[in-house]
């Protein structure tokens, strides 16, 4: 009897028949995902009237500056509380997968990371991880709270990992979309690749910084 954790062993012909059957379902999911994407893009947007001030590598910056002249902006809400020495491990694993930004930039879209930690704490951690993406501190600013990336809890505040999208029309900025927590898994290729494998994504995994794994 086959091991319960492994797929059944069959002939190539049987595998191809099963694959074709699954393909029909996958194509239906693809069409549903495309329809959902169109519905997402049709969401109403909210104008951002408040002036937010961040600190980055070039000093103070406004939300408009984070667009770097492009029409759209994707902000990764990286969990890094002001009192922490290093950032969130899961957020780090996500950011490891972002890679080259030229493809986003070519589509008129900028990418930036925002955390509540002071920029003086972000810099050494960013250098350790080897990341070159634009990263800004929203320390002592309402940006995270206003867009629900930081929520109040008994005894203080708690951050949520997330991604927020913004659109620029001239000097006017609009908030168009946000996603938080587990929904980020579908945005990273690592879990998507594992979902294609026979063993699939692990139900429990101890995420570490990429320089802490032992192979």
C-alpha cells in the first residue's frame, strides 16, 4: 500500500488522464481569478487628504514622493515595531521574494517598504539582509494606523503584515486596495511553487531569516 503522504504510483497514460481532468478545474479557477481581479480593479478609491511624512535614505519624504514619479505605488507593510531590534521573520521571507523592481517600474508602478521602527534601526537590518528596495520609517506618524496596518490592543498596539496600493493623479493620491495577513501567501512565489509539488506547502514551518537556515 502506498505511503499515505505520497500520491499513488500509476502509468504515464493514467497520469496524463488525471492531469487533463485536473486541468479543466484549474482553467475554471483561472477564469474565476481573472474575474475577481477585474472586480478588484473596479473597487472605489479613497483620496488621501492627510499629509504623511516618512524618513528614508534621502531624508524626509511625503507619500507622493514614494511614487518616484510613477502612476502607481505598492507599499509593503513590514512588521518592525519601534522597540524591536530586527524585523518580522515572516515579513522578511516575503520581502526576500520581491526581487528585481524593474518589471514593476516598467509598468508605471513603484514599490516601497514602510515600517514603524525608526530609520536608524531599519538601516542595519536592511544591510544585514542585503535588500536594496526603498524602505521608509513611519515612526511617530499615523500612516500605519490610518490604513489598518497597526491596530490597537489591550496594553498597546500590534502591527499586521500587509500590502497597500495607491494611485496618483497629478499631486492627488488615492488608496485603492489593501490586503493583510495570510492573504499575502498568494503574492509570494515560494508558497506558489510549493503548492505545485506533491508534498505541498508545510502546514507548520519555522520561518527564519535567510541567513539563519542550516542546510
